[in-house]
C-alpha cells in the first residue's frame, strides 16, 4: 500500500485533475495521512471553489487534525460569504457540534435551529421565506 501510495502521489504532477486529487483524498484517508488529505482537498477546492462539500470536508479534516479553532474559523468564513441561508442543514449540524465541543452553547443552539429550519425547507415541509423582510 505504501509503495502504491507513493507512486500515485508522484503521478499527481503529471495528471493534475480534480478526479486525480479526489482519488488521492481517499487514498490519503485510507493511509491515515491527514496532512496529504488536507493538501489534496485544497487542490480540489482550487479546481471548484464553489463546492460547499469540499469546504465541509476540509473543515472536518482540520478538526480531525486537532485544529478545531481553524475548522470553526473556516466554516464561519463560508457563512460570511454565502449567508446562513446559502448553506445546508448538514453544514449547520457540523458547525453546531464544533461549537458544542468548544462549549459555546449560544452558537450551538443557533446552528442547530438553522439546521432544523434548512432541513425542513430541503424536504419542502415549509416554504422558503428568504424574501421576507424583518
């Protein structure tokens, strides 16, 4: 496994595509190399900067590497760019539990409630009232 991992990593310079980097993310995770996994995610984000799932994955890898503050900071920056209504229920659940781990109960509750509301919108259980003014 180590030899094939090393070979695949060296071939990335020749085949620089999002598909190659996505495969390398899987290989890095299987090889328990979170540093390479993080690098691969960054390269994928460079190909598709708008992909929210890649950004969530990046934040999760940051958390797995023990960088909870960086993980929260990264996800909070996403919200500042797209707004809370531009995120998904899953995004808010992950962010809520990051805040729970940091013992930030008000932010935990805020994101749990946002996740509930967004999930109901995703399931068409309630109407999206984003045009409603306060």
